[in-house]
C-alpha cells in the first residue's frame, strides 16, 4: 500500500505579499484591540502562516488616545521599567501614560503579545500607532478593518 505524502508548505517572508491594514482604536478595549493587532502582525490571519517566518501585514492604528479601559483597571495599572542602577525601579501610571504618550500604551500591549526574539522585533517594526486620526500612510492604501 502506497501512502501519499502531502508535505507542509513553508513560506518565507520573501514569498509573502504584505498588505496594509488600518485600525481605528476609538472606543475599543485595549486588550481586545491588542490581540487582534498582534495576530495580524504575526500573520495568523493568513492561510500562509509560518511560525518561524515574518509573514504578517503592516498595521496602522489611529486614535490611540481614545482607547478604553475599565475605570478600576486604569487606576491600578502601572508600567514598570528599571534603570539597572540600585534603586532604579521606575513606575508610570496608566493615566499619565495615556495623557503624555498614548502610543506607548498600545505599543506596550502589542509588543508583549509578540515573540520575544529577533523575529518579534521584526514584526513589531510593522506597527504604526498615531494619537490622532491622521497618518502619513495614505499612499499605501490601507484596508480599514473593524475589531
């Protein structure tokens, strides 16, 4: 009896056509928006998904300053970083982060959902986040999606 082998097709990033996707963050929940954006960046929405290659699309997020989060969560959430000097722990409240740099909130959430290696860094570079409604990527004709 002869078995038919149908090997799994692996795609490289050279063989993939990258699209541009526009996401409006106004009134969206931070976590739900971030998971959708991370899966698009990773390429999981495509049939050609390959775990070891960057096959995802470019994502443009607008209205980052109008993202939603629960009121209790907004009061509790803090971002942590360390300067690596003694006593160098630095904390940033969510409320001040979203006022001063709204891009940081979405970028931080999405970056945590991508692989923590050089492949993840390459995927993260395809994320463009803007606080307002305007963006400089109109020439790429991004396709608007709803999350």
